[in-house]
C-alpha cells in the first residue's frame, strides 16, 4: 500500500469586485434586485481598494472596482495498493491472482470561486484470476477472468441560488466572474467491466501461432447533462443586478437522464509468425470484433414520431458487423552477414465510439436543450429557465423542433498503419536506420448540434 497526501494553495485569476464604498452604494440603490446583489456579495467578497481607472456604472451611479483576492487550499489524497498470489497446482497447471486498488480523494477546483470547490472521489479496482495449462511443451493455454470497476463523481453541491432549485453558472464578463459550481457538474461515471479471455500459444515447425477469444460485458450508468443547472451570461454587472434577461448567452438542458453505456464486446484473433527461411520471417494475423450498441442509444426509437420518410428515421442504431482487422508484416536479412535488415508491415485496427456521442443525443422525449425564454424582465426572480423537462408524449411538430441529436448506425473509427524500414550496421559500431511510417484515420466521429449551425 502507498498513501500520498498532497496540499496546494490556489489563487484564482484576476477577479474584479466592488469596494466597500461600491457595495454601500449598491445596497442603498433602488431599481435593482437585492437578492441578486446579496448573493453576489456573499460569494465574491469585497475589493480592498479600487484599481485606477476601473469602475462600472449601475443606474447612472459609478461603482469603483478593485481586485478581489480569494485563496483556498486544495487537497488530493491518493491511496494505491497491489496484491498478488501465485500457486502451482501441479506440473502442468498454475494459478495467478492479481488485485489493484487506486482511491483518489480529489477536490474539484474547476469552479472559479473556492466556495464551490467540492470533494470528487474517483476510485478504481481491478481483480483477475488466471489459469495456465501446459498441454505439451509447445502448446500452452491461458484462461483469465477479470473484473474492474471505475467510479467517478463530480457533485454540484447543495448550494442554491435564492429562489431557484439549483445554483446555475452566472457569468458577468465585466468582472471576469463565473459565479457557480464547476460548469460540468453534476456528472458521474460508473463502469463495471466483466471479462473472460482465452489465449492459446502453439509452436509447431516453423510456425509460432497464437489465437484467442475475448468477451467483455460492460455495465456503465453515467450522468453528464450539459448545462443541467443552466448557464446565464451577462456583459455587465448592471444587467445582472437589474435581473434582466441575459444579453450574451442563456441555455439549459432539462430532463435528468441517466445514460447507460451497457454493451457487450466479442473479439477473436489468430496470428502466425512463420519463419520461411533462416533470414525471412512472415507475420500474418486477423482479428474480428463485434460490439453491441450501448443501451441508451437504442432508445432513439422513442423519437419515431419525428421520422421524415425518405430523409431520416429515428430507429434503433445497428451494430457494425464487418470489423475485420488484418495484419501482415515481414522481416528479411539479405545475404549471410546479418548486417542488413529490411522490415515492413501493414495493419488495420478499430477503436470504440466514446459515450459522449450518445449522452448528448438523447431524444426529446427524455431530454431537451432550451436556449430562449418568454421572460422580458425579472429573469432569475421568475425562475430563469425552469427545470421542467419536456418528456413523455409530444406532437410531431414539437418533437421535431426539439430534436437536437441523432445516433446513426454504428460505424467504428478505424486506423490504417503501414511501415517500411531498412537497418544496416557499419564497421560493427555504427547503425543506420531509415524508416517510413504512415497512419490514416477514417470514420472519426465529429459532434454537431443540429439546428444550431449550418
């Protein structure tokens, strides 16, 4: 076991705030929201003195501004542990067990103001048990069962903006201020991965053959709703204190949905290192993978009412079935000196699609993004963008208008790699290595918010 305890003082960047005289002028002012004022003063604090030529105007009154200093000590406590056990059952069978734990008691300090810093635990556990069996000296089998769990939590805390059910993120550009918790909070991720693997190694003649099968079942509930508490951006302090509708930006995603990235993956491979001659070896391999579409992405069928025949169908995405990954390579040494080696290879591999694609593409029956308001004044007092979700039954016109994402049939990103190189030894002491490497990525996913950009 190993335990690390880390401490560090963090000072936010330049923050502007009213001086004591500035706060006094605002407190006695009519025509502004005292609720907004008191909340801002509570979290921002008071500037010790005014900066030269730095002020703002609120209701035609000049308010002096100065630098606000806030310092807080953040902490990271890290516990790491490893355990292992090895047991030989007999001459042909042996067991290996491994256990790994990493616990990170981390403080999320992404919020600009330290009053919103919160503990953010991140824990990782891994356990495996492996059985090795020697059929013959040239035929060996490895069977492994494994489990790993990763849990991460970024809470937003229980602080509430007076009159609202949550504390949103309020930007006041004039003060360089982001008032509120971590912009990405709350969010959480839990991943439970169950794995079964079998690998067979066989040396026969001039061939060294390896083949195997890998099964993985993932149970992964996650929560990451963009701007779930709302983001409201004001260009000036005056507009915020007047409780006007934000003039720079306002948006909130409503509907609290847990995304389930649950899926099953199957993979099989065979690889052969074939020593054709003493100076020529050929490597041939093929792998195949099949991965199901995550559970929550299959819920796109809830938005079938938005289908446009001949244009788009919000159906259940289909899993890719042609993920074959060939590999070929060679190593050749011409002549008998062994001073020159020529190597080349080609391979293709598939990657996984990241869950954020599905998390941000929930159908409007579960989740919608709102970036407008019927309010003209008293924005925060009247609830800002409410947290009521547009869920359940929707007519076709409304469902289409609220649709902001689409999950297509699964098309895994793939990478093609190739290389060719020549290595030569001079005078026994000098080596020249000339190599060409190439990589090409295809079907790399790009996120685009529908109806927001052309």
